[in-house]
């Protein structure tokens, strides 16, 4: 049986960039549609199911961050890859906070774009059977349900972005182990990830804000010069 082509929506107002992306992705076997402004992009994103959305931040009629914010109200799982200008760090951070899975900085190499797409599609497709034998993981009062993707710290529900969930899932599968940044990159972002390893530090900070900040005792710990570990503090 022939595999169904993955559907990708590109929301990009620069016609030349959109056209290059469309041609390259179609050549790789993806089914691609393009929207050239935020209003049309949001309408298309909500109209049908997509395997991945590529979203420019600087869009006419409705900016990309607002498109992302509104889209995440109805869909928390579809991977969204932001397209950003080189000097828009606050926009990148805001986009990640609103639920973006990753970002690409313009100008970009098409090989990097394809690699990021492969990684995000792989993680959105779910875990292998051997990794999901047990539906529930727990460390202290922190619990994670693999099938429902629900996370609780005690009785408090913790809302995570898709990438934050994958990172926490990996940490909880290896409790008390000290995990190096490179290990985390390979397991959570994929072997073909070509970005900086400090992305791990950024996402650990996000998890701490959501999991440890309101709790009496932290669970995520830094091992200086090595990486991170998830464990209860020994009493």
C-alpha cells in the first residue's frame, strides 16, 4: 500500500521564498499548499488537518505570532515551524512560548529546512511500541500519561508544548540519570538536528517554570558541566 504524502502548509508573504519552499518540498514528496497572509493562513490551518505548518512571523493582515496563538487554541499537536528574520530573538522566544515547535532563521539552507521538517514530523507521529509499554510515568508527585499527553504536578495540570512534552518524557524515562546535552539533543531533537545545544537549556528553563516554580521542592536539577537530571531530593 502506497504511503500517503505528508501535508504541509506554508504561510509566507514573500512570494519567491514561498515558491522555493513549495518546489523543494514537493520534490521531496510532500503535499504542499501556500498562504500569503496571516488571515488566509489561519483559515487554511483551521480548515483541514496538516502534518506540519511552516509559519512566517512577519505577515500582513495578521502576524505569525497571533496566527500561532489562535491556532493553538484548537490544535496543540500539529508541529509548527517558525520562519524568522535573523535579528528577531524576542519573536522567537514569544513564538516558542505560544507553542511553536522549532524555528528557522532566514536566510536558510534548504537542507536545514528539510532536516527540521523530518525531525518534527517524526516526533508528531508518536513513539514506538517499545517506548510506550507503560502509559503512565511518575517521579515524585509528577506524572505523565504517554497516550493522553497529560502531565500533572500533584493535582495541578501542567500544560506543555509538544517539544516540552517530548523533553519531559525523555527525562522521566531516565529518572536519576545525569543526561548530557548532546544525549538530549539526539533523543528529543533528532540526530540530524543542526542547531545549537543551548536549545536544551532554553527548554529546561521552560519546564522548570511550569513544573518546579509553584512546587515546594524542585525535580529538575542541573549537574554543572554535564547536563541535567530529574529526581526527588534525597531526605
